[in-house]
C-alpha cells in the first residue's frame, strides 16, 4: 500500500472512529436524534479537510525540522485555532438538534471552553501521530541512507584494498621470460601464458568481490611456476588442497598476495632458498587456509605488502567471524592463517559430499 493511500485510510478511519465515540456519548446524555448522522458527516469532512491543510502548512514551512522549543508554540496555536473553528461549526448544530432541551445552554462560556478542549484532544493526538510517523520515517530514511553510504564506502574500500594487493612481480617475471626466449622458447611461451593469466586475474579482481578457491589456486600455481623460473631449485612448493574446499568463495588475489609475501620475505632471503606450503581444509564450519614458508617473522612483515589490509578486507566481505593471523610457527617457519566462515549452502554441500564419499567406500 502506498503512503498516500495509507494516509487517507488513517484519516478517514481515525476521525470516523473518534466522532462515532462522541455521538455515543451524546446519545447516552441526550438520547438518539437522527440529525446526529448529519453532524457526524459534517464534522468528519471538516476535520479531515482541516487537518489535511494543517499538514500542508507543516510541510510547506518545514515545521518538522524546526527545534522543538520553537515548534511547540506554533503547534499549540494551530491546535487552538482549529479547536475554535470546530467549536464554531459544531455548537450551532448541537443547539439546533437539541433545541427542545431547555436545560442545555450551548452558548455559556463553560460549554464553549469545554467544546474547545474537547476538540483540542483529538487534534493534539492527530498532531502527535503525524510528528511521530514523520520522525520514524525520517529516521528510517536516514538509516537506509547510512547503510547505503556504508555499503558504498566498504565497496570502494574493498576495491582500494584489492588494488593495493595486485602483484608487483611482473617485471622480474618478464626479465625471466626474456632470458628463456633463446634458451627454451617453449618454456618461455608457457611462461607468457601464465603471466597473462595472472594479469587477467588481477584485472578481474576489481570487478568481482569473491571467486572460487579453485580459480585462486590456479592463479597461485601460475605465479609459483613463474617464480620457479627465477629461483629454480631454491623454491620448493608443497600443496594440500582438499577437494571440498575448491568451490568455496574467497577474495580474489588474496592467496597470491600471501604467497608473494612468503617468497619475498622468506624464500628469497636464504642462500639455499626455502619452501612455500599451501593447505586448505574445512574446520568447524570454517574454511581454513594455511600458507607456510621458510623465514623469520619480522615486525615489518605484519605490515608488508597487503598483509596489513588482509584482516580488514576479510571483515568487509565475510564479517567479524573471519580471521587472519601471521605468526612464527617454528624457528624457521612463518605461517599465515586465514579463517572464513562457510555459508549455510556450502555447509550442506560438504555434508552431502562426505556422506556420498563414506557410502562409496
């Protein structure tokens, strides 16, 4: 139902209910008169039209935005004027209908003041309801706008973080490829394809919030193959990717960033090189990705290339239940650990896969 229809429905129903109650009170005091129906119709029409025009004044002069100390006198004055106006219309009708009631003096000060106060009640209630509805509507609009702004900020921030995490190794990769062109053309051709895949993934990272882990693993594999050209036997690669984790959504370029950091701060420093290990598994309804590498964790590593933003980026996409930490796992091994909560659909899929696997065995 539109706001306009709801407004008129409340206007008609509200004033009809109030005036029907007033007629019952009159009937209780003075007995039934057919003319009450006429008075009911007149009062209802006048009250509806009068409050509707009062609403126009409120909107035209923006009374809702005025400080409460300034708006209260205006509202009280408006309610008083409308109450007097309704009294001027209503008392002559009452006097005509109840003309045979000799004991009733409709023009005494007491009756006039009583009538004004009687009309002030529903008019005050109407005004309070209008201001309350406008206040909550405005508050709701502000909340919606706030959510939109926060969403826009998060989206922009997430894009910035992804841009900050884009690979910077391509210059070394291109130098390695240049050296391979004469030495091993087939291997050089394969390396160009791998570099192209990584650059494509980097460009798509700005368009997609998340991708399947399988896509991210493919990008990391291409990256490691290129780095293998540079480091040769100095770089040892270990992978343990559980199949049930491959379709789970992860941020694009996240693993590649961490693997690049592992090589930059770990494998590249020792003369003998080192290893990079990648493992993905499901633990307690969470996707856990563990990247380990040869190295010693330095204070600067935690704020290294993209790492400072990794936890923030995960929180933007998956909420506060996601986690990221980097620590010294042993004397010569640094480990980065990512925890991403599984969506319910992924949980159900993994349960089904486990059941099927158990049955097939």
